[in-house]
């Protein structure tokens, strides 16, 4: 039954009341700037209603992009680690050369210095930007086909796996390189990630709330707790153990960051096996939390990613 008050509201809207129309309109993301960095590389700036500010994204387009104006392209999303930027994957790896003839758009969005690829309890909605707004922009403005895969390192490993688990069917494959895969493995680890958020000038409880009082929210963004939802998605999981390895200089000391995520990856891989979730696993032993290893592992993951993308 429609009440009189509701009927009045409906009549007001149908009469074309500008205020009502403006209030009900859903803001949409808008490209506000583009910078051509090379034949295939472009930086775009998107005004994001979800984040509440502009967000930068680096795109590497297929070599045939200009010569095939009617073709729509799959997208490989590569997301960065903590305290880095959208430039990092292209700056530190040969992803541009790797994908030159592959027929894929590589999209490398900013995700906050410590955004953890989540819609914050109080703050930016990075997950909405990456999984809803950005794909819509790429489909409209860059001929993205809708087929996608996602990969990330460290904090971005959490993002890649959480996005694949929380959005079934949206990503044809997911890859984690030295990924944060179990934020709840201990109270000390939970505290450490809160301090990481604090180090970037943010309120740590604005992310997922209190680890105890809001354990459900923490679990809802934790790859270990989401493992069952990854079944059927091709996965690539790689990590070193923090000891200096073949790609480190002779003077390199053991790396506590890689050792910490190594412990998480061991229990995560065990959890996948318990649940019957198949994955290509590369726990390669000696290796630090550094780009030479992520460059190598990107190449190791590429056959799986390219097959999933159909290229």
C-alpha cells in the first residue's frame, strides 16, 4: 500500500522536480585527465565517487589497439603493494614488453598507500572503485571486453585474491606474489597491519574496525577465510622465505617482511589443499621481498594468466 506521504513524493518526482532528480541521481566515475607516455602507455585520472577523490591508473594497451578499432580487449589488472603507487609494476618490471603482442590491456590502478583493497568502514571504497567503477570506465572508454584476470604483490596479493573470492566469475584467474594472505594468523600480525595503516596517517580502525569486535569484517577481507570461494578460479601463489636468494646481492641480509608473509602463505596453501582448491604454488625458498623476484614470478604466472584470458 502506498501511503499519502509516499504518493506525494512520487508525484513530486514525476513532475520533474529538479531537486528530487538531482538527489536520486547516482554519481558516475569520470575520466578527468589523460597523459600519453608512449605509443602504448597512458596515464588516466578518474574522478571516483567511491573513493571521494581522483584516482590515477596506468594503462598499457595492446600493440594492435590502434589498428583494430573494433576489437574489444581482455584486461589484466596488476595491483601494487603497500606504500607504493600505480606506476610501480611498469616501472619495476618488463610487463609492457611481456604483453606487447598478447592482445590484452594491462591496467595498473592506484589503491591507496595502505588501502588494503577494501571498502573501508569509514573512508574510501577502494574495492568498489577497482571492481565496479574502473571496469565500467575501461569498457566505455578503452574497449575492454569484460574478461579479466588480476594479480598483485604483497598487499596487492591480498587484493587480487580477495577480489577474486568476493566477486565470483569476475576474474578468470588470480595471482599472488609474496602476498598478504592471512591477516588474522595471530594477534601480533593483526596489530602489525593496524600499525602499517597508522604509519600512513590513517585511523587503523577505519579500515576493518577492531580485530576482535569486528572479526567478521576482518575475515570477510582475508584470503585465508575466503579460500573456499576461490574454488574453480585458476590461482598462482608464490613466495620466498626471506633468506637471501639467487636474485639478491651478496651483501643482502635476511628479510623479515618476506619471512612473515611466507608463514602466512604456508598455512594458506595448506588451507587451499584441505578445501580441494587447485592452485599453481611456487614457494621457492630463498628470496626476499623485492622486485627481482616479483618480475621473475610474473613471467612464471604469465602462461596461466594468458590462458585464462584467452590470449
